[in-house]
């Protein structure tokens, strides 16, 4: 049974899926390419970059109509991913970019029998929630981690 608190939390999380335009820019290593806008237009994210080894970076910017803090959104996302989608939360750390400070949640999950590492960095800038998601297979995570961290740290919100 869904409690009123759960309903409010799920409604707030749905706010993360309401689109607004991207204001965040990144510096990409040479082995990553950003997908063209027309390739992501129908998706629920605002920007995506990939490399040939299967590593992915996704940006989402959403209105923070509920005025939740970084801690609120980090806890809400962790709860949804762990309780709702079966991810394993490995750690939560502070993360800093060129001009944002937030929380980064570190997860592991199996997708179709393949283990993946998945991180999501959460920031609140004024009335906007910014999430930067990075993912790669667990097998390639060691080789990809430095580049993925550098991309997140290069984020510049304007």
C-alpha cells in the first residue's frame, strides 16, 4: 500500500522527469562524443555523451518546484533506485564541479546479467535540480572511472 508520504515522494521524483533546457556544459576527453540534440530530443534527459567502450554520461536539469535541498533529492533518488529498482548503494560522497557542490551516489546494478557501476551526482542551483549520471560495465569501470570523474568535475552551470 502506498502511503501519503510515498505518494508525495513519487510525485516529487516525477518532477525530476519534467523537462527544462540544459544550462550545464562539460569538457569531454577525446574518446567521448556528445550526441546531437535530435538524437536525444525524445528522451527524458537533456544531454548525453558516450565512448566506444560503452561508458555513458547523462545530464538532466529539472525544475525544483518542491524546493528540495541537495540532501533531500539525494535521499529520494537513493530510495527510488534501491527500493524501487533494485540498485545496490555502495557509497555517497561530496562532489565538486567548476561551480557546483553536491552529493554523488555510487551504485552497482545487474542489467540483463551484466554488472554495471552507476553514479549519479545531484546538485541544486537556485530553482533547478541538476543530475549528472555516469555508467559503465563493472568490467570496464576501473579503466573508465578517471575519465568519467573528470567529466563530472568539468561541469559548468551557467
